[in-house]
């Protein structure tokens, strides 16, 4: 039974990856876990969702209230390279090697996968050194996540021995262990994102060694329109009343959500946990939205991270 230590949150742009990552981090911390939340895109949005000013590469502790805190970091591949060189290549003065930046740019541009492997390598390193119960990653979106999570394996196909093979070996071991690592795929219940999400799940499952642990349909409005209301609203919409169109669209999304989730879980296969998360109405306060979602993902997070609670797996 799985007790996941690394959750990688992905999905199409704008579907709520950052909000869900923050929500998972908050829920896990409330459940007593020591959590590191890591954003890959360096936008600073994850920290905002945790109610904090931007964080750097070194994990900062963000207090959620008087008793609960999470650590958060923002990926910086050059800093990751410096840390890597210091830890593994054992050059104690690596921090002072000024030209490392230029060498890095040269290598990263010349060899595809270098940035990806440094980023995912740093994440795996945090899992391996065991400072945290859970590392949750606000990962790249649909177009880039596969090359990121698959970077160690792709690299190992070219390099079979020596120090690089050794490094990609332990990274793949963590990433490909479904007991420890899982991808959380986020989508919304509308049109194109749904089919792209199905393709993403399929690609992750068939092309990488990393498992999908959960599928989340986000921003689902409260359902509950009876047939008469739908009729009245439809005629209002057809007379050009925008609020009626908005209410109808929300109701359609709500109706579609469970079907969408079912379809996507069908693509994902057995043992993948599904969840529907509501539209949270806090205007544009990212921290309030993440906190609201955190309550909604408590059971899911317990299921994904707690072997004792995995009876239904
Ligand atoms: N369940 C929700 N209810 C209400 N608003 C939400 C919900 N989930 C996300 N949002 C809002 O939608 C916007 C996009 O969400 P978020 O930034 O988490 O998406 P993202 O997938 O990380 O986007 P990007 O691809 O740009 O990184 C944000 O303003 C966020 O607050
Ligand atoms: Mg984001």
C-alpha cells in the first residue's frame, strides 16, 4: 500500500495546478506531515497561494497559523547545479566558481534535458535525504511535464555507466516507485482541457515510468438546477441575458464533472484516486482559494500519503 512521499501536480495551463499544489501542502501539514512545496516555474505564484511573499531556492518556512507551517521553494536550475556540484562532485568552493553560470548555460543549451534533470534531480534529492514527509511539486504544464519527469530515464538511455548513470539511477528509482511517487493530474470539466488531459494521462502512463496517482476535476460549480429552472434560464439566455447564460454554463459544467472524472479515471486505470473540487468564490485572493481547496482535499491527501488509511486501495 502506498505512502507517497512525492506528489507531482500537473495539467493544462490555468486549470489550477498552483492552487491545488498549495491545497495539498496545507492539507498534508494539517494532517501532521512536514511538507516541502516546490514550484518549478519560478513565478512566485505558489508562495502567494500559501499566503507568503515570493520564496527562493532555499526552502523558507511559511506559517499557516500558530501551529501549522509548510516549507516552500522555487526551482532555480543554476542554483540546483551549484548544489549538485557541491554535494556530489565534492568541490567545496563551487559556490565561488563564478564561471559556472556560463558553463551551465553552454551545457544546458547544448544538451537537451539538462535543465529538466537538474530540476527533477533537486526534487528527488529532497525526497531522498528524508527531511520531509511529503514533497509536493507545482510542476510544468502539459507540454513540458513529461520531459521533466522522464528526464532521468531518457538520460540513462544514453549513459550506461559512470557517475551520471549512477545519478540517474537513484532518481529513476524514486520517480518510478509508485509506492512513493505519484502524479496528480488537474483539469477542469470543459471541452478541450478534458481531451488534452486524457492524452496527458495516457502519455505519462505509457511513455514514462512514473505513475498517475490522482485525477482532479477542479472548479466545478455547485450543481442543482431542476428542469423548470433550466427551461426558464434557457429562454432567458436565448433572449440575450448574460447572467442566465453564465448560470446555465455553470450548471452544465457541474453536470459534466462526474462523467468527465469517470472517463479520465478510465484512461488512468485501476487504483487511481479521483476527486472533484468546487469553484471557490473568493474573487482573486489566491491564499483564500488554496485554503478553501485544502479542506476539500484532506481525504484525498490522507489516502495518497497514509498507508494506514489505504484500506480501499
Ligand atoms: N477551485 C477554484 N475556485 C476558484 N478559483 C480557482 C480555483 N482553482 C484555481 N482558481 C483560480 O484560477 C486561477 C488559475 O489557477 P492556478 O494559478 O492555480 O492555475 P495554474 O494551473 O497553476 O496556472 P498556470 O498554468 O498559469 O501556472 C487562479 O487565479 C486561481 O486562484
Ligand atoms: Mg501555476
